[in-house]
C-alpha cells in the first residue's frame, strides 16, 4: 500500500513538470465525455425540431402549386410579392431538408428574387418526402385536400409549404412589406 501511494505521489510530482498529471488526464477524459454528450443533445434537438416542423408541414392544406404560374410569368414588380413569398417559404422548408436539389440553388435564387428562369421551374421542385412511407400513408388518408392527380408532385411537404403563397391574404401581406 505504501508503494502504491509513493507511486501516485511520484506520478503527481512528475506530472507537475510534464503537464500530464493524473488529474489533468481525468479532466481530459471527462471533457471528452461532455463533448460527446453535447453533440448527441444537439443532434437530438435538431431532429426534434425537424419532427415538429414536419407535423406543421403535414397539417398545411395544399392550396396549389405556385411554380407553374411563376414559370409562365415574366418577373416584374407586379409578381414580386409572389416570388418573394415562394422564396421565403422554400427557405423555411429548406432549413429542414437542405440536401434537396432546389435548396442547393435557393440562396442564389432568393438573392435574385427568383428572376432567373432556372429558379422558377415548371412545377414544384421538392422531392425529399416522396419516399417516406409514413408520409405516403398519410397522403392516402388525406387526399381530399390535395389535387385530384395523386401522382402530382404538389402532394409533397415542400410543395404544401410554398403553396401557402397562393393565398390572397398572404400575398397582400407581402405587398405591404415590400412597399415599406
């Protein structure tokens, strides 16, 4: 027992000069465990936030695909509120699905108010929810709020989000904001 205490004392003394004391090693291990726990908590928080957003997105009513209209129109001051609204709503959706192809373009498109033609595709460009089986099941149960074509891409979450821009009241609010 005396020898082990002597060994501990010697390690502590040596650690003072080398910077590698037992207490420091233990603190490093604890810090590593704390860092891992914080990373797990952050990931859990992001997943929870995405889950809550999906609940909201799924509860939205599909009001029509704004992209065919945007694709047909030449960008001008008259349709600026619709373009800004679609860019804003798409950005909100892209917070949770950043790997969507359209989301990769959105930053550049938003800064240009969806003026370039590639920013205004012929139909809603969002696809990430298409392969989620639980989402497909909910679509089968709730098709009455969607267009009659069940294959239509507008049934996807992102398309429901941007469809909120098809409400006259929403566009009126954007007009007010843009004239200030």
